């Protein structure tokens, strides 16, 4: 009989279990094999779970643990934020400046195939800040104004990206190819409208559902990057600088509702408030693991000071079509 897990659930913090008595990665892997059904059940309940006290020292240890918890890996598609590839499909969580916070989002919510599971591991904890907050997307959906949710159900959300070597990510990096024909094929297969610009840059646009259903639990969730990449979520001074330099159509990212209706300031505040209501966080300690159901739970990053090395792996790929989306995925322009 496999051992049970005792979950500590404290207001404002993710569910956590303290692990004792394990001294090497072979023992950790054997223990995880035994408790994996309990971890899955806990994930369906809490959306994200912390494991504290594991003897995890480096990327190789993390990868070995990942291979027990995540049997099928998910490639990083349509790259958007800078990450370092650390080997064996392990990445840095993000390489954005330490002073920046990262708003809540579900990983790769804009792709047709996205990771069902995320695994975060702490190799070096920062001296201050740097938590990876998580928000239960079931609670987010419940907290949103009914009219905003109804609009999202009806028309979905639109992501527009402008790829450039000057700001953000160039298309060669984002699509991992130098071949324009290959990019066009990928976009056509992935229901992404694409348009080549005079300067050799690329502009893409895609409509995705913002409310989907978890295929295993039947829970309906708020699932998107609507807030994360909206122009009004940028620092005001940065936004003005980018618009002055590149124009609104040249912003590296922007979002709106699927019918082209822009977000109002009230919409923006309501979505942020719903995330805030559902957000919990825990201060990282070396050896910590956090397993996240990427459909049930959004995640972000707090600003920090000092060295911070949080690694991440993605897997258990999910097809958008299997999540009963309320809007059909579609390109926003041909």
C-alpha cells in the first residue's frame, strides 16, 4: 500500500507536504512513484502543491525527479519570454530582470497544445522576494464580473504579436527556424494569422478561448494571457515609450477580446482583482518542488533581490480541443 500524504493548508499559502528521511535522488524517485496517485488527487483538489525537504542539489537531480512526475514532455512552442536552456528539457523559469514582476498566466495558453503539468524546483533561493505565486483559476472565474465572463465565453480573446530583433523576441527565436515557409506552415496548422512586414519582421494574430474545462475534473476555468500581455498592463512610462517608437500595432504583444473590442480600464482592474483574490505564495527554500496543474492554476513571479535559480520543466501535453473550449480557435487575420 502506498503511503498517504499529509497536506498543510494555510491561508495565503499553497498546499504543502514536508518530506523527511530521504537522503538521495534514488530514494526520492522511489518515494514519488509510491505517492504519485496521491499527488494527482491533491493537484485536482488544490491546483498546485509544494514538496519541501527533498535532497535536490542541481539540474540533474531535478530532471531525474521530473521523469517520475511527468512521463511525457511538452516542447516550448511560440517562445515569448527569455529562458535559458539548462539541458534535458530543463529551463530557467525566466530570465527577465529581477526588478520586474510577472503577472498571472497559464503557460502557453495561446497554443493549441500546451503543458498540462509544470514542475518548478528551487536550486538557489533569493535573499528577498522571488516567490512563484499561484492562483486557482476556478476561483478566478468565480470572482470575475458576470458580463466580462459572458463576453469571453462568446468571443474569446485575441493575441497580436509583433516579432522584431529590436524589442522582445525575433521570429527566428520564437519559431526556432530561419525558414519563412516553415513559419507559415506552422501558423496555418496552428490557426495563426501571419503577415510579413516590410522590414522583415513578422506580425501574427490568433483568437483563442478564454474559458475552458479541465478534461479530468470537469472544472471550468479562466485560462488565458488576456491580462498578461495587454498594453495597459505595462508600466505607463514604458508603454508610452514603446507606442511612440513603434506605434500601437508594433507593440511586441497586445490583447483584446476576440471580436476586436479592447479591454477597458475596468476590465483590466476586474481581472487583476480576481487573480489577487485567488493568489497564494510561498517563500522558496533550496530543494523545494512545486507541481502545478497548468489548467487549474495560473502562476507568476514576484520581484526579488539576490541570486535566484528556479528551474522549470513542462509536460503532460494537452490538446485545446479536448478541453471543451467555449470558442473555436481561429486566426484573427489571414
